[in-house]
């Protein structure tokens, strides 16, 4: 029986690690890549040019002739932490996901795992534990990225009701090795921390998960995940101060105890964001949305994924060490 794995978002951090693992397993892989990024996919992989925003460009990607079983891992998305309205975020994350699910349903893809985000799940008041939900709405979350992922997740669930064998995974903030092109803004942030560009901390923190653990969760979801079900794949919560000093320790540098008061950062964040964008930084680190995220309830539970998928995340220290 000949099996094919389809991967969207193949040049991103997660897609890169996922494809690397599939190559190790000796699988047949077809990667969807936008024109001009062909060289970013390494190894024995069939490259297919296309853009999920352009439905007709996906025709060759979904040509399944000659294969008995096909699994689709839909990882493609735009992550944008800026405060402005970026139409490409909705067009890619929502309309693009609808195009991918439509092709998967019509061509008879056997199994689909959609990579969503914990941002698609409504936040609960601290210190309540955030668990999986069975429906999504952009109105229940904050920020353009979160709203786009919520809308996309609901589209995916709607296609499951139409007969598509699809499950959803919700990673938290992804770190870990594999982002060789520094596409992931958190990896760029860790690099800035390592070289000393970031020398003060902001009050707050977030949950971060290793790219390799997310890939293990995705692959486990393919075989163990239930159709129409969602699984949170989070790691560990860490404050910005502790994150900064753990990176500095791993880099052989002295700890820093300078923390900017939240009230001051809240006031200057919009100004810093606008100036950064004017100077050409399309994804500045300090934005109103990133500051908001650091203050939110990040008490996620991966209990369901642990029980049903065998998911267990590694320590954040190991993830940071290997990231660096």
C-alpha cells in the first residue's frame, strides 16, 4: 500500500521540523511551497508550487493518483502580532484553510490534522485552567491572528461534519530547534536575548512548547486522534524575566534583574510598534498585542492530549538550550 503525506506550510518552523521527521521515517512527502521558496525545503521531498489563497493553484498538490492512502498536515498560516489590520492574515488563515479543506474533501484525502493555535480558544479568567472547546468564534477572542485561527478552526470542524476525517491540534508558543531561516519571531527574540540586544524584562509571561514535541503530537494525532476532536499541545509557562535569565545563563552571561513596570510599557508599546514598522521591521517584538498576550491567562492543560495521544512535553530548559 503506497502512502503519501501532504504538508502545507512546509518552509515554516513547524513544517520544517515535521518534514524532517517524516524523512527520517522514510515516508513519501509532497510539500506545498510558494514560488521563490523552493530552496528552503531540504531532503527527499516532492516540491509542489502553490498558494493556499489561490484555490486553483492547489490542483497539482491534491493530485492523488497512484497513492492508496493520503494524510494531510495543514500547517500553513501567517502569524502576525502587530496591531494593524493585515488582510493577508485572514486571507491565508481563513480563506486558505477553507480552500485546503475543500480540496481534501473532494479528492478523498483519508486523514487530516489541522494545526491551529491556543489563541483560537477563548481565554478564561486567571487562574482557571483552559481546556479544549468544541466550537469556535472570532468574537470570543482578541486580536486579528486569534480571530483568524478561531474562524479557521470552526471551518475545519464544519468540514468534519461533511465527512472529512479531520482533527485539530492547538500548540502554544513554539520554540525549539529547526527554524534555520529565523521565520519564527520567538526564535529571533531568543537570539536577541542571547547576544544581549534585550537587557530588560517585561512583567508577564507565556506558555512555550518545543517544535519537536508539537510534531510528535501531530503525528500521534494522525493515528490516535478522534475525528472532530481538538487537542491542546502546550509546554510550560515561564515569565519573561526567568526566560531572559535562563537564556543568558545558557549563553554564559550574567543575570539581569531590570524589569520595566507594566504601566510604562503599556504606554510606550504603541509608539515603539509604529516606529519599528516605519523603520522597516514588519514583525516588531514589542506590540500592543504581544504585550496583551504576556498578561493573559496561559494556564493551558494538555491532559486530553496526554491521555489520548501519549503527549508529554520536554523541559523548557532543554528546548531553550537546543534552540540556542
